[in-house]
C-alpha cells in the first residue's frame, strides 16, 4: 500500500524516499474500518449495554475505549522511540499526518450526498474544499521541488513565486476531488503519503533553502510546516460548511472526530521514518485491538439491551 509520488518532484528534487511501514499500514486500515463501522451507530444506541472485560458498560464507552487504546499506544511508541532521533522535516510531515487524520475523522461521518450541497453565498461545497486541500498539498510539493532545484542560485528580486509554467501540468483542484467520498478520502491519503515520502527525508540544509510563499520570501522549512496548518484551516472550513447547510453534528460524529485525532497523534510517532522500529509491535497490537473492538460495539448497539437501572 504505497502512493506513487509525482514524477515532477522526483525530477526537480531527487533524493531518498521513505515507504510506509507495514505495521503502520495495518493499524491505519484497522482505524479506518473502525471509523466506518462506528459512524453507523445512532446516538440513541449509545446508552445500551456493552460488555467489556466481562462487565457491563455503555456502548458510548466503546468509542472512548478506542481513544484510550490509541492514547496509551502513542505514549508507548514515543517512549520506545525516545532514543531514535527525528528531524525537522520528519516532524513537519508527522504534523501533516496528524492534520490529515483529524480531517478523516470528519469525513468518516459524511456521505456522498454531503459532498455537493451548496452552502450559498458563493461558498465552497465540501467537494470543492477537498479539491483545494488535495491540490494544495500537491502544489506545495511541486513548488518546493522547483525551489530546491535552484537552491544554489541567488534569491531573485521581486515577488517570490515560481514561473507559471512550473504548474502547467498540475491537476486542477476540480479534478483532485472527483468520484465518491471514498475516492476523495483515498486521494487525500495518497497525496499526503506520496509527498511525505520525499519531503520527510529532507536534510536540515534543505529546510533552509530559499523559497517563496504567496510571493513572500520564506524557506523550504516554512513551506513544509504550512502543510499541516493548511489542512487544519480547511478542515475548519468544512465544519463551517456543514453548519451552513444545516448538517448538525451528532454525538457519534463528535466521537468519531476524537478517534481520528487520536489516531493521528499515534501514527505521527512513526510516520516519515524508515521503519516503525521498536514501536512496530505496538502498531501490530493496535491493529488487532481495533479490529476486535468495533464488532462488539456494533453488535451491542444492534442488540439494544438496556443497562440495569442501578448501573
């Protein structure tokens, strides 16, 4: 499961690439399947009985249990990797994957029908915003590749922008978010994974290379830290769009957002590294635990057994 990096980046910013660790991939798949299962639980079922560790609890706690599992695993992974040095470039890519998973926690609660609802007043639909997020991530990577390709040249006078022809072959934002919600969610994963595969390996010297952003003189490092804030900025925009179209968030929606955020923090501990290393067993355990968790939660919700009055 590896996304294909754009040839433009490899041509203008050649260098080492890093693949997704298989243990991380398995944990990601398990989290995505858990989210897809749990978002179907209606709020009205959250107070039914769910048996956990031999005792009765409420279905609601099953969602929080997923968050707790991920929080514990994040702590374990960080401690196991404490002696394994990171870099600014890797940390910036890790911040982007955290932002990506917070957004995935929102997208998991939507349906295809939510993508194209017009909020009015010339505001973007969810699909249009997703096209901009995905296209923006690709554009940051292409622009940085161009700046890296001229690293030994003096900073040009005037506005700091690549020539227009640099982006002549880049997809239009409208083309980045075609298809179903599942297609768009996969496109988001692919663009974050593929761009990070190269940029997580940049050196400290690479991060200091002259670059531009909105015409302003900045460094490659500035542009790379902008990845996460750009995703966060437009995640808020999507939430505002949902408000504008009257798409009220349910409690399950909010719980799903918490799970997405928790997995983002967990995945960020190894995202962009050559391997999960000492933390690989933690990721394998999380995959198993999440795979085992959601069937019992969904079954309990469907069984609709009330908790005892004295619970």
